[in-house]
C-alpha cells in the first residue's frame, strides 16, 4: 500500500512546537500549515480545508475546546487530533470533539500512527455532530458559582444569555429561547491549574530530537 499524504493543519501557541512539527511532517511528505490559535486556524481553513487538524487545547483568543467544536459541526469530514499536556492517557477527554488524543511529552510515535491512520479512508466516527457540545470560555475568574454568558444556538444561530455554573467537563443541556432546540454545552476548564510547566519544554525537545532522527541534515 503506498504512503498516503494529507493536508495537515497544526494549531499551537508555542511557535517552537508548530515550527518543529511542521518540519517533521513536511519532510514526511505532508502538506503542512500552522496557526497560533483557534481564530488563526479558522482563517486558514477558509482558504483550504485540511484533511487532518492537530490542535493544542490551551490557547489564547480561541482555545482548542471551542475550535474543535466548531470544526466538528461545520466540517465533520476533518480528522481531528487533540493534543495537550494537561491530560494523560490515550482516551479523548470527555466532551471533546476529537477523533483522537495525543498526550504531549510522551514521544511522537503515537502521533505518527494517528496521522497515518487518518490518511487512510474508512475511518468511522462514533456519535453525531448534533451531540457535539458547545464550549464556553469564562469571561472572568471562576470564583462565582453562577455566571451569565452568551451562547449561540447551532440551529437558528441566534445569541441569548444563559446562566451557567463553573463545573469543568460537566456537559449540560439547555433549550434555545428562540427555536427551542436542545443545546449541549460545557465550560472550558481551567487548564493552568492542570498543566505542568515543564511539559511544553519537554515536548519541544522531543520534537527537535524526532526531527533530527527523521530528517538528518
């Protein structure tokens, strides 16, 4: 079977990670673009839809939770790989709209395998886009137990205010006040409290090492 190539979009606010991973996958024959956050990623996607999206979760402007929810609803054909140091294991974190998960700082062998899997046809996704939750970012410190936040109905696209609690990873339901569609939503967790400061530096070091092994000068 020939080695299949893919259009790959790498989204991470660490420029060392995007630069090094970009170099690795480019040398492997993939068409690679990079973005620093979710907003920049959507701008890139407007010009060309990727086959594979590899995205960090903790980013400014628009975090990975929000970005992946948009992609799943609007472009369900894109294979999504979430990447983070804030979660462990190989299972996709609860409520995250991703097909696979890569834990940062654990080496790149699994990531290579995930990209290889994504380039082959026949991937079957469980669930549907209708069940994909909308992720809401906190507008202030999460000290208040209840906050009112704007939420956009994915059916009628109208915005209304919703009282939400600050529970991380608890997927809630609400009815749109206009079209009465059922909306699944979650609150973006506080990633700073979970992440380990040395993980991103270790990830960059491992990326560079893999780049040297895969693409010797």
